[in-house]
């Protein structure tokens, strides 16, 4: 009876008759609606961690940029020459992917010959790497000599044909050619068939490799690069002849010989000076129209010198 009175009292308050079963059903509905109302609150709890992670990432990126800027300023202030090389790689293909610029140091360590200039090589690396580069250009020497032999029948002058045949024979037998053997062919290299503009495409490619230039370009462009390189060397030779070889240091003499085709890393200083003197005597005797002979002299004069790996 007491429970019945309580139920009727609540019914009076709500303005309708509510049975005990309906009362429990109503509480269940309120509980469900409470769960539904609480759903947005749960979604707010999921959004908050994402916002925190985003703020953290933004802070890390900002700090990284600041540290990177200080690092660049430090390199530029204390190591200006290295910083120039570093920025070149930073602006090139290596630094295109995000954070890939930090691979530059690793790549420089793993590939010093390809990525570092000569000044950053150790003394042993200089010897080893220069040997490698000379081996590349030396591979083209027999090919160039064979091209010279092929054009001998195309030379109209009988005397020039004999001189060129004799020169090729001496080189193939392991004899170092004399200065007069090379200068005797001046007219042969001033026009057809051995002028730079008359050379065959394969001949031009082989000469490009002998000059440590890429050979994977069209022949007209290769000819232009060869003429440009030979002209620069010819002008340097004239200036060096006026200065005098005696004014050069031992390292400068070896560098000058290596540039002109001789592997000077395994030859003494005195021998290098002698060879460079021979080169200058030939170069300064040539005209601008005869520079094809100077180009071939990279092979002719450096071959079989002192029986070394020249």
C-alpha cells in the first residue's frame, strides 16, 4: 500500500498515471539519452590529442629551422670554402627530398672522388684518384693511334704520309717520339683529314675521353669543347713560356704535366720539368690553325715517356 501511494503521488506531480513498469522504462530512456548527449563530449576528447600533436610538430619544425640557420651561419663564418661546396649540394638534386641535405656528408665520405674537389683529398687519395682518371683517358690512346693510321692514305703529300706512318710505328713499338717527329706533321693537322673540323665522330669522341671530357654529346658540340679546351691550354703555354718553368713549384709542375696528358704522380720533378719543356716547345711553335696537332699531342708526347705509366 505504501509503494502504491508513492507511485500515485509521483503520478500527480507529473500530471499523468505512471505505472511502476513505465517508471523503470522512463529511467532507461533517460539513461540512453544521457549516453547520447555525452557523445559530443567523447568526440572532444579525441580532438584534443590531435591538436596537441600538431602544436608539438609545429614547435619541432620551428626549432629545427632555427638550429639549421645557426648551423649554416657557423659553416659560412668558420669554413667558407667548405660552405660553398656544401651549398652547391644543398641546392642540387640531393637536397630536393625533405631532410635529404643531411645525407650530403655521408655521400661525401662514401664517394670522395666523385663529390669532393681535389683540395679535400688526402695525399693517398690524390695519387689513387689521379691514377684512376689517367687510366680512363689512357684507354683511348690505342684507339686514337688507330684512327691516325686509317687516315694516312687520305693524306696527299707523300712526305707527310711517311712521317705519320713512322710516328705511329714508333709509338706502337714503345718508343717515345722526339719533338721534331711531331713538328714535322704540322701541315698534316692544319686541314683535311686531321683538322678538328674534319675529324670523324668516333675520332672526336676518343679525343674527348683523352681530355677527360664527356663523349656523350653530339659531335659538333664535342668539337667546340675540344677547340675551346685546346685554345685555353695553348694560351696558358704561351704565358708559361714567358714566365719560365723555373718559377713553378714542384706541385705546379706536376699539375701542369697532368693537365697536358702525362701521369706525373709517378715521375720525379726533374723529369716532369723536362717533359713540360718539350711540350712548351711544341705548343709555342704552333699556329691557331694547327691546334689539332696540340690536341693529339696529349697522346703522342705522353706515350711511353721513360717507360712509366704515362
